[in-house]
C-alpha cells in the first residue's frame, strides 16, 4: 500500500525519514554529485535539501511514501511556482535556509542550473500543471518497481485533483527511457552554460 499525503499529514519524524531516504537514493545521482562533490557529506546534505521540499509539497502538492521506507516521491502544483505563493513557501517550508544547509557554493550551483530549467518549464507548461519534483528509491529496495508504483500513485492523485499535465525534469540520461516507458514524452533537452549539466524536460497528459 502506498501512502499519499498532503496538507501536512506527515509528522515531523516521518518528514525527516522521507528526506533521509531521498538522500540515500540520490547519493550517486550525476546532478547531485555535481552539486555536492564531497561524497562523505553528500547524503547528509541531501537530506537537508529534501526536507523543505517535502514540507512545501505537503501544502502545495503531495508526497507519496513507499512501504517500509523503500522510497519517496514529492510533487508540486504548478501554482507554487508563481509569486507571491512562491515567496511565501520559501519561508514557510524552510527553503529560504537551503544556502546554509548545503553550503553557499552548492546553492549557487543549484540556483544557476535551476533558474534555467524553471524558465523552460514555465515557458512550455500550461497553467494547470503539476510538477513531479523528485522521486527516489532507497538502494536497498532497488529493482522492486517502487519508483513506477509511486509515480502511478502520484499521477492518479494529480488526475483526481484536476491537473491537465504532469511535468518532470531529470539530469540522469538513464532515467529518460524509464520515464518514456511510463508515458512521459520529451519536450526539451538542453545544457545550461553555467552548470554544463544536460537536463531533459518531460511531460505526460493526465
């Protein structure tokens, strides 16, 4: 059974557990390795990065948890990308403290890359879209189909809430084929000059 949570239904402990799972899931991710090159502290800092994302999504989207701490998925309403809601969420979720949580240099790399990706997203996505922010499976639970099941659960919830499309971004070339298998279509791929990290923007009609 996959638990879908919204409206701050997760306890503080459950939020931290989900963030820790995502930290483990993205330890070897190409973009996260670029963002946080120190492998010894990467998992810990990733957990600090993912925690405010989870808190924001509980209010402005949803969080899907796999049983037994196997994985977590975080998605966001497209409305949350617009001001003043975006500014409010920076404070309410703790996103405002990310520079101190992951380090200023890492934050600058994140901001330089994300700003390009976000502009592309808002240019191509319709108004009533949902954004699959992050999905990760703990290494100990890999190969069990948890990622696919969490994505399907999230898509069902998005569809029920009236969103027209789901969008996502990945910097991992290995994930592109998987997302295409799950019904997503490539919309755009480019390599921002400042990061040098290629990303793929993909969408699926709901």
